[in-house]
C-alpha cells in the first residue's frame, strides 16, 4: 500500500487504495492496531472519493446548464 497523501490522489488512485485497505481488513491479516490505522485511512479515502464525485457532478451540472443557453448572440436592432 502507498503512503501517498490522500489529498494529492486522483479519484482512481484513492479508489484503488481504498480497495487495498478493504481487502487487507477483510482478510484479517493485520494486527489490531494496524487494522485501526487502516480503518481510519479507509474512512479518509472514502471521504476523498465522495468529494471528488461531488466535484465531478457539479461540473456536469454546470455543463448541462450552459447547454440550454445561446452563446455569442446579440439582438437584432429594429426587430
């Protein structure tokens, strides 16, 4: 597992790291204290992934909102 700071991870990196954490915890191959540390890291990774997804959703909604507007048009005088 990587010790890369979570804040610098992409969504995909964070998901892969979260899968590693979950796998290690499910296998039960780590001592209790390390399990607790892994669980804490997993919770942080999950929150990071959720924030990245929310950010992506906001961008999609912004694109959708812009699609409904005419861009670069000016009213014609005298009409």
